[in-house]
C-alpha cells in the first residue's frame, strides 16, 4: 500500500514536470531572446550611426560649423560654461496648469488646438514638490496660433509657417523668445507664424491639415509661403505609440491620432487603443514594469516600418498643404540640433518621399551650451538653444528665391 502511494507521488511529480518543463523552457527561451534583443537595442544607443559618421565628412558640416561659430561670437557674453541649474526641480515631472493665472482662460480648445485671443500667464509646477518651475505670459492670434509679433510686416515678401510641438511653441518662454519669433528678427523681409502646439507631433500636423483643408492658412497673407516642420527623436515615439510615451501621458492612448500603414496607404483611427485588448495596452503595461525601468527599454522596436510610416506622415502633410493652399511654394522638414538617434535612420526615407530636409542633427548642442541648453527648471529648450536653431534656419531660408 505504501509502495503504491509512493509510486503515485512519483507519477504525479512526473506529470507535473511533464507539464511545467516545456512551459519553463519556453519562458527561459523567450526571456533569453528578449534580453538579447533589448540588450542589442540598448547598446545601439552608444554606437555611432554610420550616417552620423558620414555627416562629419559632409561638406555641409563645414558650413554648419562656420554658422555656429558666427552665432557664438554674437552671443559670447551670454554663454556661461559654469552656469548652474536647479537639477532636482528640472528633473521633477511637471504639472501643467492650462488655466490662465489672471483670466482662468483655458489654453486649449479641443484636442491639441490653442484657444484664440489669449493674453494671460500660465505656469508649470513640480508634480511632487509643488514648486514653481516657470510662469510665462502667452499670447495667441485670433486664429489660435502663438504670437511671434512678426505676423505683419508691410514690406515683407513672403510668409514662413513653423509646424511642431512644444519646441516650436516655445514652452516656458515669452513670445519673443520662441524660435519662430527669432527667425522673424533675423529675416526682416519675412512674416513669421508659429503653428506649434504643446504635445503635438507630425501625426497631429497631418490631422490638422486634413481637417482644416483650405482654412489651414486662415489669417496668413496671400504671399508666397514656406512651411517648416521641426522633427525631434521623440516624434517617432509619438507616432507609433511607444511604451515610454504611453506611461508619461496615459490619456494619449485614447486621444492621440493613430496613423498606420496598410500596404503603401496611410490609414487613420482615433486613438491607439479602442479596447482593453489592444496591443498598445500591453505596451503601456510593459512600460510600467521594473524590467523596462531598470534597462530603460521600450516597445515596439524601431525598424524600417516605423521610419517609413514617419516619412509617409510628413509626405502626406506636405501633399495636403500644397493641395489646398497654392500659395505654399516650399515645405521643409528640419531636424532639431542634436536629435541624431533616429534622424539618421529617418532622413533616407524622407528623401525617398521627395521631401526637402534641413538637417541640424549633427550640431552638438550639448557641448556648445552645456547646462544652458535647457530651461533652468524644466527640460524644454532654453531661449539660447532656440536662438541658435533660429539663426541656423534663417541662414538656410534666406537663400530661397522667394525671400530674396
């Protein structure tokens, strides 16, 4: 009887091993594969991209160096290599107050659209400490675009419109310190418009141009017009719904525009997740894991498909703008200085789409301005960083025939 009981226990253990063995092996295989894949992707962040190496050898690099040198000479008194920032407050997540300090007017109407005729102060506070990061006055035009104060120039020969996110909008800075406003100062013969919106992306720009159609340039004089869309590495994350993006701003999983490729056609659906079974919900869940936090990993991986999608979104935006606004004579994608992780992979696809690219990714903003490259209490660009970008853009754009 005892022997029978022992035999039954042995059989039960064997059955258990038979059931769990393959599952355990599968989990080990999957974990190993994931670690190798993520490890490879992680190490790539520290490798020089072949395209970046080519940039150093490109004659354009010499031109960029001379422009940067010229800008440094003009701003030598403002550059301080010993500049100190409030590091804890700068790194602390911010809580944005979208209501005006004096009028209680909301800065947005709808999804990523600025309210018209704003004139109030807005502030950002540390989410944990409650300390004030900045308080800045924002003004908008009657058409819901941030003021540059270069919108009306009687002797101007052309318009320049800047699309983009908070870098274009000039988060945490007064109207006159945004880079579109600075371009307006550098180019006296151009009227300049700031179409930037905080938290936006090339996907939002495409959606806006599709929705607005011929009203896209409402409030802009009927003069020859150039459109410049600024690209940041983070825009790829916003376009594809990367895990890091989804946990930073959880609500965007439902509200951000989701474009995807079906064959060669760009398709649209509102939001990345329409139900709890969406793969983007899994991305979001992964983003909250300790594994992702420790190894600084994100999903999905960035491959050719993601770069092709991003390039097609820019291309479709250009087509929409040109189709409805014949006064637009040129459309550029400008890569912000130092944004060289995804840019080198994206630029070949942008050129395949026939897009003109102004590439400043090789400009070493970190070494030029060090701690002065961002705001003292926030990770957004400083006035100096944006002025350098504006200087480079103005050098490039003033050679266009329509601005001569």
